[in-house]
C-alpha cells in the first residue's frame, strides 16, 4: 500500500542549530515533492518544491533534498529560530493531473 | 493580492444536519481543492475542481460533494452529518498548467464541530 511517513514525534532543538526533518514514502513515484509549514489553527503555507531530477533546492535558510532511490526527502532549517516552531508537512505529486498527497507532518519546537 | 478566503470560520452542527462551506480562491487561480484535516488522519484530499469540473475525487463517501462556479468560487456540502465529520476543512487554490505541478495556497479553514 502507499505510505508517506514523517516522524510523528516532535523534534526539539535549540535555537541556532540545524533542524532536519524526514519524509519517506513507499509505492509512490513522485514527479515532485513539496514542503509546507502549518501553524496551529491555520492553513498550510507553501515553502519549497523540488522535482524528481533535482537533488537539492535551497531558499534562504531552507534546504530540501530528494533521493528517489532511497525514496526520501530531507528538509533542513539552518540557524533555527523559535519562530520556526511549527508543523512541517511533505506532499507528493505524481505529476500530470494527479493530486497532492500529504504526510501527517512533524512538529518542530525550537527553544531559545 | 487577497489570499484564499473561507466562510464561515467556525460552525457547530448536529448529527443528521447538512452543511455548506464556501471558498473564494486567489484571483486568477482556476483550480480549487478541498481537504479534511483531523488529528488522527492528517490532511486528506476530498476533491479538486478546475473550470467548474470536478477532476479528482478522494476516498470519501457520497455525502461529501462540491461544486465550482464560473468565477472559480467553490462550495462543498456535507449531508447527513456524522460525529466523525468534525474536522478542519481546508480549501486551497492554485495556478494550474498542463503537465506541471503547482504550489497550493490554503485558506484559514472552517472548523466544523458535529454534536
């Protein structure tokens, strides 16, 4: 069966460190992978998109990697800040007119 | 540009009733998707509309339906509400291109509580 797995346990890190979140998938062939941030009681906000033929994508303090052999994406936030505390969702898109399928998300807590 | 708006923001209904939720996408966005979010199941896809046509549908019972109007505004309807329908209902709009992916812009959601 198809599965998207993100760490269900919250990730606690100290301000200034690099946070690394994992998204693993099985029985999908995503053409694209997206990452979103969600704050409590609000809708998700788009952060980054990476294509299957891209290994890495960066935007300011954010970096995403995409390994189609390992079926895994890693999401990094460098120099993390308490304001980065939120739930981070990965979403797969198999391309064409398919829809986005979301993981359940990982909560990140950055303490000062 | 104004973001995606959803009305109402909060709703309390009784089992057996029906409910209609509304979504206004970002101007120029023709694709509107609906999601149900619960703590146990996460974000689950309900359906997607493009140019007034439902193009994709998730694995939800027929009690869940939707439509899109010519101005791209969308509504979703849930009939015969059950306790398990209590959730945050999110609408997202996007630009859509043939064969390309798209980022989705989410509204704030409608929090539905069924008692």
